[in-house]
DNA sequence: TGCGCTTGCTAAGTTTGTCAAGCATCTACC
DNA sequence: GGTAGATGCTTGACAAACTTAGCAAGCGCA
C-alpha cells in the first residue's frame, strides 16, 4: 500500500522491518511470537508493528519483543526513536563536573543545606 | 483531593512526587519548567504528572524533564515503570540523592561556591 | 469436494498520553 | 476597593497506542 518495494534481505532500517526480519529469521509466526512474549504482544498488534502502522510502541512492548526475538533492547528503543540512557555519551562534559557531587555521597542534611544555598545564590543573582 | 498527605520533605517514591520535589527544590514554577524544556512539556501536563494523573509519560518527555530538573534520566524511566537497558543493577549508590544536583546546569561559579560551602559544612561538623 | 487448522491482516473499539484554553486563587501595587 | 500578573489546576478535544473479534487465503487430509 503505502509501502513501495523495500529490500527485505539487506539490513532493515525501520522498526517494523527489523522486527519482521528478526521474526522470520527465527522462523516464527506472529502467533508464536505472541505466545513467546506471554501474550504481552498480540499477533494483531504485531502485524501492525511490522507493517509500520505503529511507529512508537511502548518500551514495555519493545522489551518483550527483544527477549522473544533475541534482538538487543537498545536497538529497538533507538529505532523507535527513544533516547537511550547513558550508554556512552560522545562529548558533553555532562558527568564530568557533576560527578564531583555525585561521588561525594551527600547526607540528607548536606543536600538540603546545599539546595538552600544554591537557591540563595540564584535569588541574589536574579 | 484524591491526594492524602504525603510527606513531601522525605525522599519521594513515585514519579509525580520525584518530579515535584525536583522542581520545587530548584525553586521553579511549572511554567518555568515548561520554558526550560523548550515547550516540550506543557505546564498543564506537568501539573497532571505531579499529581499522579499520568503514570507513564513517554521517554521523550522524561528526557526533557531530566535535563530541565537535573534528575538522571534513568531514575525517571525506572520510576515510570520502564525497563532501563543495560546499566548495572541499581543496587549500589547510583546517585540517589546527590543526583538532585546532577548539575549540568550548575555554572562553574555555582559549582565552586557549593563545593566551598560543602567543605565549610564538613569542617564545622568534624 | 469439504473440513480443520494456520497464517497474516484489518476493522472497530477502548484507553491514555498530550495540548490549548481557561478558571481560581494568591500576591502586590495603584 | 480594583486590576494586573503569576501560579497551580481542570476541562475538552485530539491522536496514537493497544485490544478484541473476525475475515480471506493457504495448507494438508479424509
């Protein structure tokens, strides 16, 4: 339909094709996958996923599929357009300096004192 | 309303409370958070999140909030009930409380001021 | 030929995240 | 008093995820 001809044999790029390829590679039917996920993903829904009618299934669904189809969870998450936590962040000092505080295991009192102080600093600055 | 009295000062356990505490700790209004996320999270939606009316916001939303509120993305994902890929078992320190400062939005001055203040606090206490 | 079973798919419905608009309350300043 | 702005919250609408029931084509088998 909306679907032109996509090279099914080479490496698939969108989520639906990844799922479909993984499933057919394992020689499973859609209903078998439904079983394999413990009914967490219905065969009807799987069909919609593979045909691209659903573009962003919830991580829960993706996790079930990742285990049933032996595809890494992160891959599916990424392909669904979700931001994948940690797992290497290229540059962005991000944790660099922040770690100073993180590593330092603050006590609750210290945390509160620092937060108050920070609020004070910022209020001063406007 | 539906909300009994929940100890707001101690460490919150559900998503809404985590978000609310992070926001109030930073002394931001809901509309300021909306701005801070570049309008990716509306103040109306934020209100529903904090009050627990929404239990599973999309990872996209959680990511925006994590950066705006300086709370680790993984924490929010976990609290929203999503499975977090890889990333060691949370068993150990992780950052729990210190992460409140996760601090990619501390300026260098603020960081130094806070570190000095922390050193001062600890020297006082022995 | 007909029956049973499987496979992939779709049509229709429910649920839920998300937003725009607007209301109620509080503060502050005239 | 009045009115202006900020803050938290609710409401109504829409879209997208997800479910349930069921259909059409294919298979083997008596």
